C-alpha cells in the first residue's frame, strides 16, 4: 500500500468514530501508532488536558515506562505543555542543545534515545484539548508536508473527541433532568401515601420525610420511594421526629 | 440554513419578549411567530406524566390536565412516537385518534393542535404544544420555524439543567407545582387507602374524573379534602 493510501485509510479510521460506536482510547492509540507507521517518527504520544488543565497521557505508540514518563514530566515543562498553552506547533530540532529550554524534559528525552521532538496541537477553533507529541532519534525536523498531515490527523481525532464529549454531556443532563422530574413526582405521591397512613396533613407528611432524610443522611426522594414501597413505615418516621 | 433560521428566530424572540428568561421567551415567542393561540413547553416523566414548564396563556395550560385525565392526546402521542403530531381540525373525523381529548379540547377553545417533540437524537425531554382557536394547518414555513424553536427549547432546557444540583430540577424548570402536586398527592392517598399500586391509583382517579366529566385535578382536591373516597 502506498503512503497516500495508508494516510487516507487512517483518516477514514479516525473519522469513522463519528458514525459508529466510539472508543476514545482506541482512537487515540490508532492516531499515535499511525504517526509512527506513516512518518519519519520513532515515537508518538497524545496528551489530553483535564478540566483543571493537568495533562495526561492517553495514547502512545510505545507502552514503555520510560516513554510514558516523558509525557508525565511535561506537566512541569516540555513541548506538549508549551503546545497546549499556546495552541501552536512546537519544534525542537536538537534536544541535546535544549537544556535551557526544558532542563528536565530534555535530559530524560535524550536518555530515552531521542534527539528531536515536535508537538502538534489538538485544537478546534479556540478550544485546545491536548497535543500530539512526535519523537525522533535523529536531530532535525519533519518535512512541512508531513507536519500538515499530522495536524490534519490530529484535527480529525479532535473533532471525534469533542463530538463524543458533547454527546455524553447532553445525555447526562437529559438523564439528570428526567431523574429530577421523577423525584418531584415521587415526593408528592409519598406525601399522599404518608398523609393517609399516619393521618397527618401534607405539610406534616413532608416534614416527617425530610426530618428522616436529614437524620439518616439520605436523599429525600429515596425516603419517598421507601415510604411508597412500605420499606419505611409511618411509625418509624414519627419516632424519629 | 438552520443557523440562519435560528439567528432570525432569536432576533424575533428578542423583539417579542425582550425581558423574559429564555424558555419563557421561546414559549411566548412561539405563539406569535407561528400564529397560534397558545403554546406550552412540557417536560415528560418516565411514567408519561407531563409537567408544564411554562405556558403562554391559560388556555394552553388546560392541555396537560386534559391529557393526564384522559391518558390520550397529541402531546402523549408525540412523546411516545418521537414524531410531530399535527391536527389542523379537531372536529374532523381524522381527529378520532383521540375522540375524548378532541371533544374536551374543543370545549376549552382549541380547534387545531400541534405537538412537536423536544428531542435531540435519542434523547427526549418533552413536547412543545401549540394550539389554535380556529382550524388551520401550520404553513410549511411555520412548521420549519416550529421545529427550529423546538430544537432551541431543547437546548435551553438542557442548559438550565446544567447548573442544577443532583436530583434537583434546574432553575426555572419546575413550573407551577401547586396544582400538579395535588394530583400526585391524591394518587398517593388513593394508593394507601385502597392498598393498590400508584399506577392503579392514577387509573382510578382518571376513571373517576372521566366518569363525572371533571378534571383529574378537581377530583384530586376532593380526595385530599376527604370529600370523596374512591371505592375498592
């Protein structure tokens, strides 16, 4: 297979996640390994930022501890951190000459056998979610066309990731809304059940359930469900108050 | 296209109801933009119990009560099928899909009813209900606007829920629980009185309401006041 064909196939593979079941870890691993297959690169890895801005390795072409540590150290300094902060491509053509730039990272990268590094942002408009790190055993830099191709792969993966996040957030919100609505209904129904069983008015029924929920440190809606199902009796609620 | 339509609609909403919170704005604005008499944003629970978030007028609020009493109607159908329900003339034989709803809705002043699902992919939240006091179909342009307004309402409902504590409804989503609470409390009382399930209790309240030509809310008040007791 020609390199162009391989590259096209990789695009399809990454974009496929937009229409089929989605495994984040798998997409990121695919992206990292394809970079090593397709370009003059000896190691590749992805870091994604959490909500607090901490960087985490989420996919690597090599699962060696030493390689993974190279990503970890970049929470303090390194091309990924710079790339994540600026949203711009970061290039270091000779790590042996870059001790001033990143003292710890440069030392560890050279010890791991690497001489040059580039970091490509994972970005959609202003939203930078991480960076793709490309390591080489020789000094120098990737040809510009290869950098474009890497950026394009990172872009497709970024869109897939953001899409997946958005869908999950919406689903979660919808579930919470539904739960909250059900809770409201259940609490009203339980007030009616308790009012009848304990022969108290609605306000008193509500106070009994709320007092029990507070004393036992449980959620009011769950007390309401227990009242309805008869797991918590009226007399138990009245003892407590 | 959709983006332009949304921008245009938002501009009109800002003009029609400049000072209302977003979900209210959509509800009130929908009535004006779609040339309908009234509109309601209704959330639906897993048990198919509607909860009106906001209604543009009193006539629009009646529909929730009516459908809950009868267990049928355009909103329930839209909710169950996930598809828009369009009924331009309730007096038509075609409205026979909900005979009792149609009869009673006409009595409350509705002649055409439309229910657009509030949904996003597989996620369903509720229904945007619209009615007209005179018969008449929505034009294709109004229908396109209606779908876009429903999509905007869906996004706003989710936004409103984003700030809420776990298990609580988001700010502005609870609507008016004074009347609705009474029906659910009465359901609980009936369940306890007769030793039946909540679903059974709701069915009995509905049957009583239907049999006596009253709303399920009115029957609920009587149950709570102990003026009536449903029989075994």
